[in-house]
C-alpha cells in the first residue's frame, strides 16, 4: 500500500467559504464573530449559501429555505428532493480517477482492506436491489447489529438509497439494550454479524442474533455478515456475500431515488433519565446540509480529490453505537477517504497498548485523526511517545469530543507533535450530540487555540449560555441553549404521536417565544421555545467556549449517553437490590467517575460476589462502558415527594456544591437520608484534596 506524502499547508476550508461569500454574494466580515452573528440572524441567507456552496442537487426547486421558524417543527427547504446516498455516490468517478479509495479499514487482527469508490457503488446497488426485491418500501426500518466495518456503511447507503430508514446498534451492547431500541421501531429487515474481535478475544454474537430474531416479530428478512467466519451460515438468514454479489446491467444503472428533503434517514438513540431510550428521527436533507457544513467548514476536512485537500484521509475512532460513527461516514458526502478501525484502541487487558490507533494512522497516511477525549487522556496516562509508532507527519489535525478535553491533555498532545516536527498541530475540539447529529460548538482553523477551550460557536448555531433567570451571559457558566432551529434537529421521536416526548426532552424549560427572535430578544409565542441541551456552558469574551459537563442526570461515558433508567433496570433486576441511584461526575475534563448507590434487601451484604453480579448485570444488559467505578450500600435513595430519584442534587453535591443550594428538603420524601451523602461528599472531597488529580 502506497502512503501519500506529507500534506502541504492547505488553505483552510472556512477561508475558502468566506472567499466564495465575498466573490459570489458580495458579503465580507471583519471577524468570525461578525460572520457567526450573520449566520444566526439571517438564517435563510446563510443556509441557502451552504446549499449553493456545496452544490446540493434537487430535481425540483424549494419554495423557501426556512419555511416556518418554529421549535419544534421548523420547516426546511419545502419542495426540495435529496438523498444522502446520492450525495455520497456523486463522487465515485472523480475520486476513482484521482486514485482515491472510498474506505480504508483495519481490525485488531491486522486484516487490512481498501474499498474503491466503484466497488462501493456496486455493492450498495446490489444490496439495495436485494432489499427492494424483499419488499422493502420507503419508510420501512432496516435495523443493523454491526461493528465499525465497511459493510456497515454499505448497508446504510443501500438502505437509504431506496428510502428505507436505518438504525444501528453496536455488537458490544447486550440483548436487552438492543431490544429496548429496536422493539420501538419495528424493523422489517435485520442485518447482523456473527461475531466481533475486541481486546484480543473473539466474541460470538450468534446467540444474540437468535434472541433478536425471536423478539422482533416485525422482521421479515435477515442478512448475516460473516465477520469472524466468512463461510458462516444460519438457517433463515441470507449470506452477506450473496446479497452484495450482483454485478450486472441493473446494478450498473442503479441510482438512489429522489426523496423529500425531510424524508426520514435514520433513527438514533439518546437516553433521558426516565423510560426507554429516545428513538430520534433525522431527515435526509438536514443531515446532509449540516454534515457538510460541520465537517468541511469547521472540522476542515476536505475532498480527497480536490487540489487544495488532495489525499485527505479522515479517521475518527468510534463504535457504531456512537454518533461519531455517523460523523465518520459523512466523509463520503464530500468525496473524502474514510479510514476506520474496528477493535479496542487500548490493546487488551493482558497487553495494554495505546499505540494501536497511532500505528494505524501512520501506516495509512491519516491527515485528520479524531477520537474521544478519553482516548487522548489514556494515551497521556500510559506515558506513550508518539515517535515510537511510525511516521505521523501527515497528521495535521486532531479531533476530540465525547467529554471535555482537559488543558493538560491538549498540551501533552501538542508537545508530542512538536517533537515529531509538527509545530502547528490543530486541535478541533467539538461538542454537540446524537440529538441533532451535529455540533453546537467546535473549531475554526484560523482562530487562536486555548488549551481546554473550544474555539467558537458553529455557524448557523444560535448557541447561548443562559443564567437562572433565562438571560444570556458571558464569562459565566449557564445552561446551553440554541435559540434558532438547525436543519438537522429531529423531525420527531419515533412513536411520539402527539410530540409530547420531543417537547419535554428539549423545549419545556423556558417559556415559548422567550429569546427566540433571530439576533436576540423575544419572539411571539407561536415560535415555540429555545432548545435546551442539558450541558453547562461558559462562553468567553473571546468567543471561546468551555463545557462543564451535563446539567441533567444523563450518564455520559466516553461520549456514549445512557439513561439512568436503563442502568436501574439492569441493577434492580437482581433480587438483592431493592433500590439504586447512579450519577456521572465527569466534569471539565476530569476522568468520568460514576458511583452506584444500592439499597439492599435485609440480610444481603455488598460483598465481592454481589459487586461482581451487579457489574455483570450492567455489562450484559447495556455495555461494559456503563459498569460503575464504585458501588456503595446505602440505607435509602433520596426521593422527591412525588417519588422521583434525586439524581441531579446528589450529582451537584458530589461536585462540591453545598447541600442547601442543591436540594429543597421540604420537597423531599426522606430528607433524613441526605446526611449520609453529605458525609460521603465531604470524605471524597478531602481525599481528592490530598491526592490532586484523583478521579475519585
């Protein structure tokens, strides 16, 4: 495999866009702040410019850009037709002519593959025609239980090319967690994997496939990918190779169908603190627009066959259970080579190795290297030296998200690259979410970097930090709100017939109309409320942003969010556990610390055996990522008078806030139990003071 040479200093993509605004629209801005304010005030003009700049195609014209500015329920580009797969596959001929592969992949076993753009198109066409022949209609759901391999991308593109609605879960998720998601959407097709390799071990997933098939009566057709064994077969499942094996005139002539701008694209899942995971539906058009705007303008990831970004190779380590898998795949939308890895980035328990991804990046010529913030922190803690892992001179940008990146880790990484001879490594720290498959805050390659900060609010994202009175503040920590709609915000939540769950998830904290006027000020009540995201945010006078963790009780482990109710369901299924409370104390770049408090049945003891069973229940039902860091036996879980667990007050208490500031004892059913938690918080604070930097 030939690795491209070191990248030249390309012109930043955001500068190319601003040059285009000047030349094609006569618009010039003397600062990024002025550009951002224009983009969030002149919403129609800005999003039309994104449409034109990226040359989005439609056989029919749109009658407006933002037809209706309401939240929720904004109407974008009515009349336009698009298709995510069509946008990706438009690059096949030009990219192939320039010698650029579509996908480069590797797994823990070192199996290396390169998929050409024409072969990507052929396999997508073959599988799309296969699904169509099985009766898949526009709007039907196709559910996948697949790892981060090229086949997952192929299956997605094939599904959405014919109007099917995609949904995927990672094979590290237990049967219970997968069914909590897929049962809600009633898929007609299931695409599964025989097994995966992770941490040096093969994990057979065929028993899970059997359970999923039995528990999903809506599934009429199933396709099996032989990941561990290419020759594997299961009765009633069609082999992947045969489903993608066509190469005839019909596959050559295949084209993705035109769909309405807001046709459902995929269903992703974000958990609240109660009930089942939220099945969030995003549309084709909004996802394409925001992905291009985010990935190109802000993440500075260019087209691999264009002169200014020739040879671009984009890697963001992710599992298929994280929205960064969707973000990685969006590289295809702009003709960018996607470089993906399937496996454990830290080696195995027996042989820890935080050089796995760095060697992979060096050997494949990665230019943009992204991962969760926790990955970079683990590399620093392991004391690795990047010069040990090959030629990383083509890496010009590092992307992070999932949790706040601490200044110490960013400074460590910058020093590592300086030692390699790259004195200007750019950190693209972003924060957004599964909820709208985008970012609110992120990078700008032309702006100054401050370790621990994100550089700016994204174009088109009217993000503000609001204080307790609902007023925008600067240099203060407040609630992150987005005051104007973004095209990739959810169309709806699946099964939420009256929209009440969608409304309560994001729009019920502030009164309708408050802060909704583009550019600032109140709008009419009919405009609806601002989007409240659930993060603590500080916006500096320089425009830089710092996220201080979740402002609600959702668990965020290495970028994956899980509702506390899912953890309770797993833990409280054990007969010894009567009640439980869990909080996630990840905060401003500190390592995530997640204690679990359990009320035990009389006569039960929290010994090593019970701890192991509790951890096993979480690992099996959800994922190893959500196993608690510590388990403590308590007399009671604090509850409100209406019986709700008081997760957020306990979280704030453990983060150092005084008890009288975080909870109203008069509104509690059992205020006496707080003394134990106050003492626990004090002991923890004292221990942390004695051991600076301790996560616990």
